C-alpha cells in the first residue's frame, strides 16, 4: 500500500478507478491526495459522482459490465467474494439473474455492526485463495466452491442440476470434486432428470 500523498495525484486516483469500473473509495482518494473537501468540489463541478457513502465514480469513465458488483465489493472494503447464485451467474452455470446479490465475507465480519445495502445477501466464512478466482474485476468463488455453497443453501434442485450439468460439460470440475453436491441431488433425481 502506498503512503498517503499530500498533493492530489489524478493519475494515481485514475489507476484505482480504472481497475474498478471507474469507481474509487474515500480511502483510495485520500491515498491519492484528495481530501473530502476536494472530492466535494469535484462533485460540484461534475467530475465525480457519489454512488454511496464512501464510494465515488469518475463521471466520464465508460460503464462496466459488472459495475453494480464493483460497488458492492468496494462497500465490503474489498474483502467480499461473490458467491452462491451470483457466482453461478458469473460463471455462466445458470441463466438465472437473481434480484439479490450474494457475497461471502470473512467470518469476523459477522460480529460487526453495519448497514447492509439493499439487494445484498451476506454469508460469513473463511475462503482460502484456492476457493475463489476473478470474473473481470470482481472476486468470485470457484465453480466447485459455488456448487457446494448452493447445495448447502438448499438451492432449487433443478437449478443446481442445471449448473452441475453445465459445469461438467464445460470441464470446469470433475464429478469427484462435487461428490457432496451430487449426494445432495440424489433424493431429487426423479425431479431433475
């Protein structure tokens, strides 16, 4: 992490924003030398827009494919990993586009008191580096971990079977890697075939 700059450095702020679909946090702005007062001035003259508390967007930056997910990720202090149904969608394992966004945060976050943004469903668990990957510029649980999470959350057997079939067909995992998911689906075999 870079030391906080005393002098505003637009290039440094732009580096943060370009990696995050044009978004940046108050902390990233401070690291780039931008005070809250200077951010307010930039909002007044139309260079940046406040998206939610502590998160801003460069107005002229092109819209990103998963821009709304970037905002949730920044809200999580870049600690959250998209999971469950959201991960199914990001991996192309399901065509369901849920109205809710599913994110897993580290277990200690469960003890925090904070306001959860609308549309966000939180889970608390420790994920190893092997259990998540990146979809564009947001972290997402691996296909194997995603299916296990969805089985644990008792996702619709039809949707889960669709995801299993799609993942196996695309070679994203082997049957042996999702044995628990297949066991979960066994009682529903008549329904999902």
